[in-house]
C-alpha cells in the first residue's frame, strides 16, 4: 500500500512510519504536491497540510489518516461524499496529550516568571528580578476539556492550583471524563464568561471545529480580569486575532503563550508580536514519545484498512470499505 505523508521536512515521522509499516511504500510530498500524491496513494497523512478537494476526489484514495488529533485540514463532508474514510488518533495514551499538556504548563511558567525578561536581566548582571507570579494558589480556567484539557488539569493538581474546566456540554456531557482528576469546578460553555472572570490563567484547549472558530472573542476577553495570562495550545483560529491583540495592547491580558497561530508558519514580524508574547512553532506534540506513540497507532489503522476493517477513531465509518 502506498502512503503519502503530506508535507516534507518531517523526517522523524517518515522514519517512524517506515519502521511500523515495513511492507508499505511511504513517501512524503510538499503541500503543492498533495493532489498528485492522492493519484497514487491509498492513504494520505496530512500532518499540518490541508487536503484539497481535488485530492479527495481521487478514485485511488481510501483513507485520510491524521498523525494526531486535529482534523481541521480535511473537509470531512467532501471526503464522505467521495467515499474517503477520515480518521485521527486519540491524544491520551499516545504521548500526544501528555506532551501538549507539559508545553502548556511550560508556557504558563514562562509567562508568570517572565523568563524572557529574566534572560535579559541575567545579561545585565542584575539579580533577584523580575518579580514573578506563582502557580500555587492561582486559578486556571481550561477552555475545552477533552483529553488534552484533562492532562493539563492532572498536572496542575501538583502545583496546588485551583482548576476550572469549561466544556461545551458541561460536566453532564456525553463524553466521560477521568474521575481521578481533581477539578474545583466544571461548567458548560454558556458559563464561559463567568468562569474566566477570576482566572489568573486561561488555557485554550478547544478543537478548531466550525463552532469554535473565534470562540475566544472580545466578549470573553472583556470578562477576564486585568493581568490574566492566556495560553493557546489548541489551534490559532480558536482565538480571535484582533480581540487578543487589543487585549494585549490595552493591558487586560498581561501576556500570551502561543504554540499555534492563525496561519502557519506565522510571520515573526506580525504586529501582534510587538506585545508580550512567548511563541513556540507548534511543537506541542513534538516529542519523541508522542511521535512514536502516534506512529504506532497510525500504522495499526493502516493495517486495519489492509484487512478490510474500518480504522479506529474514524469520523465517517458510514463510508465503509470499498
């Protein structure tokens, strides 16, 4: 079976796939080559490259298998219409959610302890400054309480922080949550404004589903108290760009830790970068343990496809196996 990894430069992922799928032909391609790749590959792995409609129309293509959770790179209705299965890999247990959660904590610490400024003070031979904030006894609102949100909450318990989870369905939603994780409160999306009002940190972990684009808008920022730190490890468009920039310029948000952006790669000279932002280039799940765990799950799904079985975590199983 031919498997196309849609974006060059991810040599580690390419090598992992070749390792877990030794009998298959694995190749990578640039974004501009995705349509051509679909003409010869039964499986496309988008990573962070969008899958054009023309690629989904290929009679050769059977499966779009994400190397991770996010499926915002593929038009699922169009894929379904063309008989193409779409699947992802659950984040918890592969090392992905765990890695992203660790980076979220790192961003919170870098913001609260003013680490970039501390580097400057060190270079100036000034000691004992800057004065920072403490995660202990702070309040953290996690906006989007899926697998990654749970892993963030699990880790924050060790810091002695008060944790408030916000999810679309609230605590009585259909998705079961890990009851071993302590939460001080868990509310529905309709209570977002009140839930973030007392937060010292707001961590955005909601997926970039259509209803979540621009979710963190002017009204949400207006509800936050002055001096709050915002961290986004979900997808860039979940936060409204203009609303965040204004909140930073006006000092309502003291700083933002961003691992994801509105376009990627993001322009380092964009005006928003003049504010107190700590940027990282979408490395949340970029750990060896995460890449290996996801790769093994991707390989298992492709083996299922070869056996004529529906892959696990398939979002459109009604397509069936052709």
